[in-house]
C-alpha cells in the first residue's frame, strides 16, 4: 500500500502535530505553575514549622535557668534567660 501525501493528508498531519504540541505545551506550563506555587508553598510551610520548633526549644531551654549553647557553623555562644541571671548569682 502506497501512501500518497495529498494536500489534505498533509493538512491533517500538521493539525495533529499542532494539537500534540499544544497539549505538551499546556501541560508543561501547568506543571511549571504547580511546581512554583504549590511545591514552594510546601517548602515554606516546612521552613516555618522548623523555625517555630527551634524557637519553642529555645524557650524551653531558657526556662530551666541554666546556660545553654547555641551554634551556627563554627560560631558558638552560651545563652541564659535574663530573669535567671540574678537568681543564679
């Protein structure tokens, strides 16, 4: 069976290619939007939860009225609640 490329067949192939391209393009845009909006929101929510947990832990440690260390990278400092400074001396 020989396939003849008549103008009608060529037009249909071009229309089919355009539809496939459009579906891929729209899907790619929807995924990019989902990735930027939804997933970054989840990361931000996780970051805020971690920050809240850290502050909560600092408050709990400070309530013990004992000095405790906090550090970032190579820097370390000792913290104590100011209300406890006079009580420990």
